[in-house]
C-alpha cells in the first residue's frame, strides 16, 4: 500500500501544475482565517464578522467544513489531470509493463484520493482548533469537540466527489472534456430536478421531487453539509423580525452519508470495470 501511494505521490509532485493547484488549494483554505478580520459599518453600527459567532465552538466545525468544501474543485482538477496525463504520456501502459496489475493501478489512485481528502480534513481540523481557541466564547472540552460529525461528512464528501472525478478521468481520458462533463452533469441534475418539480407529482403523487433528488450523486454530496448560516443568531433575529421560519434541519443526515458512500462504491467499481475491459 505504501509503495502504491508513493508511486502516485511522485507522479503528482512531478507535475508543476498539480503542485501549484495543491498549494493554491491549501492557501485558500488558510484564508478562512482572514474572515475574522472583516469589519464594516452599517450606519452607526460596526459589524465585526468574527463577533457574530462563526468561530464559536462547536459551530466552527460546521462553518469551516462548509466553506472549505467550496474549494474542492482545485483538487478535482489535480485528480482528473493526473489520470489524463497518464493516458497522454502512456504512463499507465508503462506501469503495467513494470508489473502493476490493473487492480493495483486503480488502488494507487484511490489511495491518493483518500490521502488528499484526509490531508484536507486534518488541515481544517487544525485550522478550526486554532481559530476556535482564538475567537470562541466557549472553550470547555465537551463543547469544543461536539459536532465533529461535520468533519466526517466533509471527508466523505471529498472522497465521494474525487471518486466521481477519478471515474470521469478514466472514462473520458482528457482532462478538459472530463471537467466539462462534470459541469454538464451538474447542470443536468438541476434541469432534471426542475422537470420533476413540474411533473412528478402529477405522475406519482406519493413521491416528491426532493425525495428523488436526494439520490442524485452530486446533489447527495452537496447536501452532506447543509448551509450553516441559519444557525447564526443575527440571521435568526432578522428572520424573526420579518416573520420567517428558518429550516432547523441542518445536521448531518446519516441516510445521506449512506447514499454518498454507495455512489462512491459505484464510481470506483465502474472505474475498475473500464480499466479491466479497456486495452491500455
């Protein structure tokens, strides 16, 4: 396992563009800390974002994992590009000549997907601890380590999304087309959801469009970490003043976790089947 991971690591480090994207990704994650410095005036009121509780424990786990997930496309580009480059430069064929099986070839890619996801999760964990102990009003151990399931959801979300990108890279073999297909897939899910909202209730009265949409791959990954902003006291106060009832269902859904894990297995299985059947 260590040997396979080292093979992928050296391939990734040999690519200047991959190195730059990974550095940019972690730099952007670090910029979450700069949110603490945001201040602006609304008339006579000075608004300091850090004082609104976004870095309070345990809310910080939810907030930081949600924000960090927005930047996952950087690592997705790395994964797709690595696979595409292996086809372009015949690295896959050379690996097979050197003795790697197709199973080991895929396993090395999966290990890199897990390693990148785990590295990002650990980074967010450490960053959140630093910011939390600097700005949080609550530092009791029981509060600090509550709601860590958001980090688990973040890790599963990255593994699922990167497994999908790995599948697209293996299927299409060209990074630009694979990333384009990813964007088309995202739009297609939205269009299908709109059509279901329009017609599904007429066809099947006991199933809602939202219930079906929960099983779509990219949507299920997106819904793993719900938006955190309705948990902020300032948002709740504003909503209360205008008579709005905010959705309280903002926890991690374990049924959604199961759906994402299922799709992850499907994408990896299809990737293996393609490698098995394709003449490399």
